[in-house]
């Protein structure tokens, strides 16, 4: 009996030691050969995406990344794993680049000379909160990145923190593309300025003063795209300010009263293979306080001057005021007299011209519109494609986002909108009307047989025969709303108007890989509005159906128990 017990103990001990050795050996092999991480996020945001792998695999010359980070032992407890998280990602990048991307790690806090050099590059330590032994304090730590390529000025990521790890892939890919390009892509921007009120203009004239310059409603555009690596140039599309010959993409925001020569120059740019982004605003609106409370809304039609050119490409603009039951509440200032003082108080206004685009209104199959979440399509109109003309010309047509199912259009030549105009009528519905579309192909040339128009208002004369162009492939993105890109609404809270603009320009200029990497990090969950029918259903389910089911269960249970009792009494009586 004792020998059997001793044999079992020896066998168990040997087996446990062998199993322990196998686990240790397997762990060592895996640690040396595999970056053993499992990404359990729904969108795989911590796994190198296929577009990022394509960008990295195209590297011809090595790129070096230097991670400047405080060593783990000196990091606060919340940041101790930061170096490992970053280097794990860089290891994946190195493998995807076929060895063309290398990285090193350095701690500047241990080298005063290095810290001084980095300070001149804009790399400096930053403060983080530290909790040690139940004491809260502040620590200065490094966590920055430098990306070098050949003899070009390096790109700097000044701060890499845990909350920015999900966008690290995009930030590195964007900077690698910027470094490896032979030159920065040229983005030409044309936009009209806000017109000065005629009464104010007259007042300045009477006072003998020079009227102020009209306000630029799109002043943030150059700064945004310069930060994305574009060579941005503002143009007026005039004889003295033409579209640059080396421009890759032309952005036209809220064009007004374009003349024939300006349309010719835009078409010339497209015919030569240039890419075009156009945001048109067909109506502006005035919100006037009503005596009965609320606001009276009046429409002001806008003459864009670009309609004939767009129609020749196969898309025209809707002529009426477009409305949608998927709307947004805006705060409109209302002047009130309080204690003898005139003050402005914001008042919430709900109107179907304040359109909200969300959910399935976006085309998830396009990298430009995928995962946008929501955009504010303020005062926008619908687009009307001429599908037979597009098919005949071989133009590829893609809708990026549309209206909801409960949308309608009201014809208005200018003036107040009535309450009836704001009322949805299913008989007049325009469901899923296109709001933003992308056209790709070789576009028809509306000036192929004509002459070059002159600059200025006298468009009747010509200066010679038009140029002849070889068919070139171009891409045009067109949207019926320019208001959404004004400074006041471009980055409005909760809306991704700026992201849609960035995706559009990146998509037509540099392809879809970069915006697919960006989209992977920006999944927005939107709670859809619940219809009245669904609300009624769930109210009935919770207040009526559930109690009825509980009562029914109780009744059935009682009947069953009575039957069991009767059967038991009968069996014992027998």
C-alpha cells in the first residue's frame, strides 16, 4: 500500500515538472517569434489594418522611428505599460514593411545633451498625474516620437499617450506618406466672402470711411489642410489669381455668380485630370423673431453660376427648399428687453431645413462616408443625377449620403416659409434624395466646339479657340450644402463635417488607403430616433403585455396545482 502511494507521488511530481517545463519552453518560443496579442475590439483598432500594410509595404527606402520615452521604472503606475504597447505596435509595422521600417527607443531624461537637442525640435517632457503610496503628485515624463526619412526634416509626434494609441497607426501612416512623397500635393481653394449689408455699406460711405473687408467664412481651411501636409493656395479664379497649373485638387465652396470664363477655367482644370470638390449653397435663410413667439423663417435664393457646368457633367441641383424630418435643434439668438437693457437670449429652434444625417443614410461601402456617424447638413439641397447621360459618358456614380425616407422639397422663389411648408406630406416625399455624390471618369467637355470666353463681365466676345485635351480621368465630389463647412459649423460638437471634408480631399488626392486607416479609429455609435409606432409598441409591451403574461402564468400555475391536489386526494381516498 505504501509503495503504491509513493509511486503515485513520484509520478505526479515528475508529470507536473514536465508540464511546467513545456509551458515555460512554449512561452519562451512564442515570446521570441510571435507578437502574442489578441485584439478583441469589434473594429480591430489595435491590429494593423490592410490599408496600413499596403502603405508600409510600398516603402522603397528605410524609415526610422525613434521613440523617446521615460523608462518603465520611472513611469507612474498608469503608464508603466505604455512603452510595451507602443513597441508592440511598432513591431507589427516593422513586419508589415518587410524590414523597411526600423525603430529605436531612448530615454532623454538620462541624457541631458539629448534632452537639449530634442527641445530644439519641439520635443519636451509633459506633466502627468502620479499616485504613489496614496499620495497624488505630478511627474514630468517623455513619450514622443520622431520619424526620419533620408535627409528630409523629421516628422514629430510630440505626445503619445494611452488615449491616443488608437490613432497611432493613422498618425504614423500619414507622416510616412508625407515624408515619402516627392512633393506636397497642391490644394487650390476658391470661396466667396460674406457680403456686407447694403445699409452698412451706405452708412460707411456717408461717413467717408472705408468699408471693412468682407468676412471669410471659411478661414480655417488653409490651416486644417496645411496640417495634413497639403500645399494650400487660395485663388479667386480670375486673370490675376488663376488656378495653379500644378494644383492636384480644386475646392470650390459656396460659389456665387460665377461668370462664363470662370466656368471655363474650372472645366479646363477637370479636362486636364484635376480633381474637384464642390459644395454649393442654393438657399440662405433669415430667422426673424415673431410677435407670436418663435421665429418666422424666410428663404433667399442664391445664384451660384456653376449650375450649367455641373449639368453638363450629369448632375443638376434641386430648385426648391429641401426639408427632412431628420432634423437638428439649433440655438438662435433672440433680442429681448430686460430691465431696460437689450440682451440676446438663445432660443431653441426646430426646423426641417436644419437637416441631420446619420446612420444608414451614409454609404458604408465608400471609405469617404464610412463611419462618419453624423453630419449637420444645414440648409442643404438635393442633387438630381441624370443617369442616362452619366451612363452614356461612362461616368461612375456613387452616392455618399442621402436624405432620410421622410424628406420633401418646397418650391420657393424667395420669401417667408409658411407652417404648411414645414409639414411633411407623404404624397410629396422625396425619399433617399442624394446629398453628396462622387463622379469618376472622363467628363464631357462643354467647351469642345466653342471659344475661350473673356475675363470679366463682357462674356460675349472671345479670345481664341479652346484648347484640345486628351481624355483624362478625374474625380468630382459634389454636395448641395456649403454652410456645413463654414467656420461656425465645420467642427460643431458631435458632428463630423470636418471629417467628411478631410476624407473627400484625401480620397480624391491620395487614394483611399489613408482614409481607411483614419476611419478604422473613428467608429461612432449613434442612437437612432425611435418612431411613434415603436414607442407605442414598447410602452404597451412594458405596461400591459408583461403584467398580462405574469398573471396568465399565475392562473395556469394555480389550475395545475388544483388538478394535482384533486388527483392526490382521489388516489388517497381510493
